[in-house]
C-alpha cells in the first residue's frame, strides 16, 4: 500500500539524488530504487544491511547474500513485474547499462537512474522490466 504522502516523499528522493555524488552505497542504481520504494511504501526492499557497501564488488556481495544475481532479481523478489508502458511514478525498473542490469525509478519526467557521474532520465522505452511498487 502506498504511503498517503508518497508523491511528495518521492519528489524529495528525486531531488536528493540529483544533489548527491555518484557513489556506491550512497547514490547508485540500487539505492535510488530502494529510496523510492521507501518513499512510496514506508519500507526499504531488503532492509538496511542490504545497503551496506561502498564498491561494485560489495554491492554484488550484498545481492548474492540475499540470493540475487542482479538488481532485477532483487526487485522481482519483492514486487510484481508489469509491462513497462504500464509503469507509473514511483514504480521501479531495470535497464541494460552497457551489459550491466541497472535499476531506477519512474518519475514524472522519465526513468531516473544513476549515470557514471550524474542522474540521468531515460525514456520508458529504454527500460527492460518494470515492477509495481505498492
């Protein structure tokens, strides 16, 4: 169920990540989606421990500890997959980032994810899979 003030909370997450540097465990493709999930539902996807990493290798270890190979697996364990073009603000998804599966959140201006240095907004057609956050 969505938090009564989910839209304002989601907008704050978007603004916060736009101001943060690209850094594993602070503002990366999993953290952005997880912060969005928390804004929308009031709970993170897999608990605070899943967010304790500072490197790509550490992020991978946290996923594997929970039985996931990719962020797509982590998202699918918690939320139902939906057609990408049915995704709404606050839903999360994944796209192919040069051979790596990367996560993000659907916003009013597109699919928000983390580039190498900055936040990027992609068209929904660039997204491989979407997950209904509720």
